[in-house]
C-alpha cells in the first residue's frame, strides 16, 4: 500500500501527501466548523461554518507547506528529497544532514520565520482590511490564520529535536563543541524531555476536563519522542557510514538472470537455490532491471513454465544505479527509496557488483557492537 501520494512539484521539489493527512484535514475542518467558528462568530448557518472550516483548514496546510518549503529552499545544498504532509503537519525529507552549524541554523530558522511572516500578513489583512469592511466571515478566517501561524512559529521554536528550536539548539552546541554527535545527543535528550512534559500536561488537561486538548498533547508528545529518537539514529547511521564506499561492501560477480528465462526456471534455479529476494536482469553484461520475489508471486502459477520474466521485472531507473565510488550512506538511501532490496553496481556500463540493505545493516551492527566511531 502506497502511503504517500505525490500531488505536484514546486521549485523542483516533489510534494507528497501521507494518507494520515486526510484524517487530520477532516478533524481540523470538523473542529473549526462545530466549535471554533460558532464560538467566534455565532448566528451563521451550518453550511457557512463548514465552508469557513474547510477553507481555513486548507489554508492552514498551505501555511505548513510554505513553512517546509522555506526549510527546503535554504537546504538545497543538502540534496533535498521531498516534502511530505502528514498527520502532524509536514516534514522536509533531506538526504543529508547539514554540513555545518551555520547551515543547520539557517535551515532551521527559515521555517518559523516564514510562519511569523504569514502571521503578520494574515494579521494585517484581518485588522486593516476585513475589520474596516466589517466582513465578519472573512475577518474570522484571517484572524484564525494569523493566530495559528503565530502558534506554529512559536511551537516550532521550542528547544527540542527534531523541532526547529531543537535544531537551532543543536547548531549552537555543534558550533561550540565542534562535535555533531554530542550536539545531536543533547538536542535529542531535550526533545525527549519536551515530549515527556507535553504528555504530562496532556494527562493533566484530561483530568481537568479538557479531553480533546489533552489527548492531542499526548499524541504530539509521543510523536516528538519517536521523531527525536529517529533523528538521532539517522545522524548515527550517517556517522558510522561516513567515508565507506560502495565497493567496500558490495558483493562482486553478482548472479544475474536472463530476460528470456521462464518464470519457473528463475524460481527453481535462482530463488530456491540462492535464496535472494531479488536478482538483477542482465543481457550482455548490461543491467536491464530487477526481478523480485514479489513480482514473481503476482504471476499465476499455471503460467510459470510458458511465461518469461521479460514482462515481469522492474526496470532500474538511472538514479537507482550505483557506482563503486558512491558513498554507502547515499546508496542506502537509494536502496530504501527504490523498495527493491538490492541495487546493481555498474562501472563502464557493465555490472560489477550488487549491494543490499542487509550488507549495509551488517556493517552497522558490527560497528555499533564495537562502539566504533570515526
């Protein structure tokens, strides 16, 4: 099941929506239409409240997108992958961590800065245009957007990794200690502490009778804790794999299959014999694609003897072809995003090896067990 849906690209950056985004869009719309706007502007029809809630929810996520785009534009040198809008807002997925504390600070501060600018713009429209015109519906919408963007900017400046404030904290300690590992550990611990505080505050709110607000704080607290740990692990993986080339880990003389082989032949002579979940499909030493166990399973068994794999393998796009001199951390990212398990290593247009996620994971396990750090 695809969890992310690409909706468009902007400034060369792919924008995706996670399926959980639709859940929060509906919840925010419902909350605004049945609670917030009726309290702020009583006497309107239900359809008006629904329209106000829907428009405000969409503009809220547009604001979140601009917040993430600010990070992305500043981090263009960090090999930006994409932006994903999901349950708790959005995230810019960048292939590499910033290379300096200064770059980290600029990237982290760009998001809240945009949120504060948006809060100012919506606030000006609200106070100096909508209020004098006495347009109550639009006035309520713009006041909400001004307030929510202000809250978004302030919340993201809280000093806990991976929030922007946590990244700013990491940039400060990174610049002070010249040690990214130590700075990340400190910012991560601050993020975990912040998450515990939010969970406790959420529990207090529930006991005080504010059920919905309390539940949200608890959810966000757990999410921040998980995100902080994931961010720390990502930095550690990059640290452990720093300087390791693909040629050091790849399996040489990889077993290839021909596109003219029957499905049954590939199953019996390759999948059953070598017990890999995928094989490169090659012809005259050149890689055509990858045949996976999953793609074989989708072929009716009664067709295995007569059908070749030519129409069943997955073509390998150029961005998923590895080179012996590639950095392993970049290769691991390609393996994960390709969802193929193993990727071919090509030199001078000929396959010279293959690298799997398991190869990289084995190295990480060994280095972690030996407490090795470069």
